[in-house]
C-alpha cells in the first residue's frame, strides 16, 4: 500500500520536514524491527513515508498520531480504503496522548517511533519519559546536535541537562546520521536516528520511580545554568539553601572544584533523591 502523500505542504508551526530518502527509511525500519506480535505507535506520520514500511511489517497494532488535520484526513482515507483493521489514526497533539492508557487497553507494551517535530522534541521526550514503564523501546529521528547531547558521556562538551535526564532513565544509542537532503523541505541542520530503552533496576535512584521527575529537572536547571563555573560558585550555595550542607554534597559526589558537566548521572540522581 502506498501512503506517500504529496499534496500538503510542510507547515512551519508544526516543525514539519518530510523524510523521502528510501535508503534512510530502510535503515530506520531495520532498526525498528517490528514483528507480527508488535504493538507500535508512530508519532507524526506526515505524508506516510515511514508509515508505509510499518504497515508492510503487519504488526498486531499500529497507532498513528498526527496533529495536522489535512495530513490526518488523507491518512485516514487511505487506511479506510485499504481496510487495515490493525491500523488506527488519532488526530491530535501527542503531548496530550496517554500512552499508559493505550498500552493497558491493548494489554501490551509499545514500540514508539517517528521523525519527531523539532519544535517540541524536548517536551515530548519528557512526556514519554514519564510513561516509559509501558514502552518497550523508542526509535526516533531528531537534530543531530540534540541526539549528540542525549548520548553524551559525563565530562564531554555535549554533556548537559538533557544527557542526564535521558540517561537517568534510559540506555541510549546513536544509530545513524541523516543528511539534510533526505528531507523535503531540507532542514538547516543535520539529523540523526537514535534508540532509547528504559533502564531496569540500576545503581542509582530513578526519576518518576524513586523521586519526582520534576525534582531532577529543577536540580539540573540550577546546576547547568553556569556550567563553566566550579560548583562552589553557585550550585553548592543553592544546595545549602535546600538544606544540603557542603560536606554532605561532597559525600554524594559534588566536589567543590568540579563543574556540572563532570558530575555523573548517578550523582545527579542521588542528589535529586536527597532533595525529594
């Protein structure tokens, strides 16, 4: 079934860039690896380029979430015309979508995939993070610079708030880079595909499980707002205002002479647990 929809133009307010390179699409489908027993959600199917391969995999269920009413109408018409009983379309904002409710209704955990809208990428990742217990894995495309931050190790120049938030709860892998000419219209940045799989029990407490996710977000916002300065110049003072004395902070891994990008994920999570 061909789902490629060429009529609608990309809308800037939705951050739309439609992928059309077949070699890239093939590599993404290989990474997703759907089986007949899989339950999959695609975020932002757009003109249907990625959707076509997902449908060809004939998963147990495929849920498409599309906010653009024109694209949603065309996708719905194609799905109905082809009588694809396993495929459904939800027209709406994915930031309001309840993945836990869907997984509960299906009785299965979900694969979530998509070429994510660049303008909502971080809020969307945090929205999914709060519901990760029902997600088997996530395979997404984003700006390469964002993917580099997600997978960056402590001590590197790309390591920051997003690195800690994602790695506090996931294993993260960079899978492949995608050139701008693979899209229509071509974005001004390089893109990359990456995979997230939620961590099981590990050596550090996890946000949303052992303490509120918002507590870690607040700690990281303060900690990285002056990332070039030593911790004693700003973060340790703030922690003291929260009741964490310098000696206790040091015992938790926050050395006064260190900088925020040198603190490992485990220490950030331990401190967030202490603040909670």
